C-alpha cells in the first residue's frame, strides 16, 4: 500500500496516495510499508503522483533490500537520489524482526537453526532470543522467562474481574506470550507481548482482545510491554522497561 505522511505546521496527515492527487504539500514523507516491493508499490503512475506532491521536501523511507533492488521503479528513484547527492541517512537502530522479511529468509533460517526454538512462530522465537540476551545482563541475573503461560494460571483471585473478563481469563487458550519472573519468589515482573503487525493492525477482534488483556493485567499491577514487529530497538526497549519496573538505573530510554 502506498501511504503518504504529510507534515503540516499544526498536525500530520496520514493517508494513501490516492487521497492526494491534485493536492500539494510542503513536505511529503513516503514509506512503502511493505516487506518487499510488489507491482502495486512499484506502479510508476502512483510513484509519479507521490513524488510530485512535495513542494519543498520529499523524504523516502525504505529498507536495505529496497535500496539494493534492481529493475524496479522504486530502486531507480533511490539511485536517482544517490546520483544527485541528496542526503541519505542510514538508521543506526535495527530490529530483530527485519529477519522476518522474505529478503532475509536464508539469514532467518540460519539464526533460528543456531538458537532455541520455543514456538511455532518465528516472531516469538526471535523475541525469545532478545529476552534471553537481555536477561544475561548481570543486573537481571535473578530473572527468568516462561512462554505461553495461560492467563488463568497467572490470576488466581478473579474477584476484580467483570463477567466478560472472567470468561476471557478462564479460556485455556488465553495466554501471555512471555512472562519474565523473579527466580526467588516466582512472581511476575513483566509480561511481553509480540504483536505481529499484519495480524494485529487491522484485526478488530484481536485489538479488542489485546485491550482486555492489558486492562486485566493492569488491575493486578502486572506491567506489560507490547513489541510490534514493524518497530525496532527491541533489546533496548526491553532492558529499559525492566529497569523502569525494577527501579534500576538505566539510560537511552526509548
């Protein structure tokens, strides 16, 4: 999908390219918002509309694989930008979930073969790698992690729950993705949920389930960290969240 992020002085507009035909904006931020270039994203007519909407500045956000793409219109646009010596910035923040992109399928297989497989989902296996790496830090040596703990095993006293929440908790299929807990007293320290962007972003039912789970955990003062597969810096986010929850000193808050 082609999406234009339009920066204005008072707010930011976000919409598809079709909404901006015949309109111009001072600054346009264009992102392909897809794992790989397809025929729709690479449509020359849409690209022409996108580029011509910017009056003063065009910002193009792409992945490394897009930059290396040959025989595509997006790839040609990037080469044109490079040829004319316009500013190019390489982000120094990466995401473990970049490996989910089909362009990195061989690398993903290599990584997963070298590490513990705890789930049928690659996203959860990647997040488990991040969690184990963070928990290896000396300040977190008293913590451990468990995967797919049923919510009914986490919450024993259901008196705080509404009838709907109680049914939700009692469903054996309702579980947390990860629970980081204290090895000494086995008490939960932080729940970590991995939100697959394609599955969660436009899934109303799932979003409602996520919201209910968050509200239930909040009632029992159990902190939660949601990590989306279309974001980055998972290791730092987790480390900082644990420091926040445990009231430890930390830096570089995201």
